[in-house]
C-alpha cells in the first residue's frame, strides 16, 4: 500500500525536527546534517513522494534492487529544471557488482577493503571519471557487520589516497545493536576520533567532510557526536513489509 504524500511529508518533518533538536543540544547548525532517506524495499512510487517532500539524497543497500528504481525516467514527471536526486550505496558491495554500481550511484559509502577500492579504481578510470567514496568502519566489533576494523582505517585511507580516480570524502559506520546508549555513543565517538586521526595524517586528496552515522533508532545520538549524514528509513517510510 502506497502511503499518502501528506503522511510522508509529516514523517520527514518530524525527523528534521529531531535533527534540529539534536543539533541545538550541542550547538550545531542543522544545515550541517544531510538526511539520506533509506529506500530498501520501498517502491519507486513512495520514493517519489519523498522527493516531492524535499528529500534529495537516497540510500540503497543492494545494487540489484537499486537498478529497478534508479533511472533517468525518475525526473521526467517533475520537469527538466528539477534537481536530480543523489543516490548513495550504503550496503556491502561485491567486486563483481562494481561496474553496475558505478552506473547507478553517485557515492559509495561502503568501501571496506583495498581489493574493492582497486576494483572501483579500475572501472572509474576506464569511465574517465572520479567517484566519491567513504570508508566503512566496523566500530562495534560485531562479526555480523561489514567494515574495516578501526585500527586499519588509517592504512586503508592512505591506500585510497593513492588511487587517483577515487575521492575519499567520508567515513561510515553502523552503531552497535544494543539498547545501551553509552555503547552506541562510543561507536560514533570512535568514528569521529578516526576522522581526526586520518585528517592529521595529511593524506593527499583526502578531505573527510562527512561522518555518515546514525539511523532511525540512534541518529540523534549520532548527531550529538558529530554526524554530518544520517541514514533514515523506517522513520520516513514505516516498517518494512
């Protein structure tokens, strides 16, 4: 069932109010925080309602599912002057899906190995383009999560800096799966500290402007710890069917 436009708009506004409140608590400007609407399992008709309500950044977890939604036809009904949405790959990327991912996404948030980075470099170079990427870091240490370990993040950042067609602009993490706010906060604080550590290394071409951390259940804590990009699905689109 497709929700009403008014319902989507109301939910987005509620999320934006929570973003603003979290920023106010720590003296930040809400304009520093980008809201990425996570559209896993969400039909294109509902995604368009979110676009009409002002969302311009969308996140998908899987290349195959994203391919059914991302196309030039997305904007036809909105007019040629309408800003194009920016699509983020936020799920694990297999090397055999790199070429297709580069056709669909503007940002790859889930780079977690040199092998994947080198595959991206080969394909982006062949396209004579540059690609914006984030390093995914497993700050919780949970074996079910992807991401490089925190003590390997600086090394991977240095390796990425040597790949001329990849532009490293951020770090991404998923908070620990727990109700303990201190543990969750610690995950986000660790990512913020890693950004400072990598910045201090002065790697050529690396500009870590983004900390992508925080989802529906913990994005307010993430913002308090410095997040510049929150990935919210359920609070906008409702529970997945």
